[in-house]
C-alpha cells in the first residue's frame, strides 16, 4: 500500500502552496507555508496505526533497549561486553542529534554500570 503525494506550488496553481497526500480513501492537505494540516485525517491515521514519527521513534527505542539487554544477558566475558557497549556508544555519539537524545539516555541507563571508567 503506497501513498500518493501531490504538491501544488507553481505560480499558476491555486494558492496557498500546499500538498495533497492520499492513502486509500483518506486524504490530507498540508499548507506548505505554515507546515500545518489544513484538512483530512491521513496524519492521524499514521500516528494511530503506525508509520508516523512517534511510531518510528518508539520502534528504534525498543530495538536498542532489547539489543542492549540481550547483549548484557548473553555476555560471559566482561571485556568483550565492555567493547561491544563502547561500540554502541561510539555509534550513538557519531549520530547524535536532538531527535535521538533519548536513545543515548537509554544507553547510559542500561550500559553505564558495565563500563569501567
């Protein structure tokens, strides 16, 4: 199932510049200048049933949490665990931004006690 996105911003098209998003029988109109939903329920659909930003962030958070817990649980070698956790920390640090700060906080909560400082 795919979405159809149409942008109306050419000078001869009706103003204000906006985007139409279609999914099955649902439609949304987003004002480009104001970055707000003008009409429709498509965005509500995404947030309610998955696929919206909140859904994606939750899945990434859950995946990282499960990975860290599994890593901690199955590791027999303390030094190997520390190296793996430091690799995760390095990856998160390299990809750090305001959208994924909560991932680094999760890492610190779960992994800090397993890393020697």
